[in-house]
C-alpha cells in the first residue's frame, strides 16, 4: 500500500476576501473621470423640480437630464442627496419643536408645583386656625355653661354664633378641608 500526499496548499475556510472593483486607468477620458459640478442654473432648476415632487420617475429623470445636459444617473443622485438633506432638515425642525414643547411643559410643571406648595401652605394655616378655634370654642362653651344661670333652664341649647366664628362639635368627625370649604363659602 502506498500513500499519496497532496503537496499543494488548501484554501483557508476562514478568509473571505472581497475585492473592490477598480476603474482601469486607461478607460475613458479625463473629463469622464472628473466629478462634474452643477452650475447655479442647473441647481436652481433641480431645486424647483424637487419642490414640486421629491420622488423621481424614470421618464422625469430622462427629461430633466436632457433639459440640463446631464447624465440621468447624475440627476438621480442629486435627487437622492437632496432628499437626504431635506429629511435631515425636517428632523432638525422636529427636534427644535419637541425641545420647545418640552421647555413649555417643564415651565408649566414648575409653576404648578409652586402653586401646589402655596396651596398646601394655605391649607396648613387654615387647618391650624380650625384647630385653634375649635379648642377655643370648647373651652369657652364649657365655661359659659357652668357660669350661666340660664343654662339649667335652657338645657344644651346654645345661642346662634356670628358668621365669622367657627364651631366644630367634638362628637362630629368631619374632614378639615370640608369645614374650611363650608366656612369659606359663608364669607
């Protein structure tokens, strides 16, 4: 039995070499290889056409190219680049709008938070005043009942109090805010 050996090289399975296409140096004239700039008239004409319609059909592309003396591919590339610039401009404008809306909302939030703090302070003051008046009315009514000679004749009947004085009975459980609203409507 004889063994055969391969003396050549095996291709590497890991390498995926891609080659770029290159223009041959001798092909075409120098004017064909040089990038062609558009004149101001050509650009304004293309801008006017872009304003009417951003997409470019093949018939329209050929018509524009022949009117401007350009290659149809150059017209197509100009429209593609112009759409990209237009889209970026739209995104920038949308971003500016969103930023201004965010700033307006943030300012409104700060104003509302300040208003809430002010209302909480007023509520706290009102609750403290209610507590103070309740404690004062309980002490006064007990002293009046014990010192009044007519208290035995009239029983638990109390004369009507003026509108600017708040009385909160001990046996009634009611929210402080409800009392505040009730008495605030009386004034």
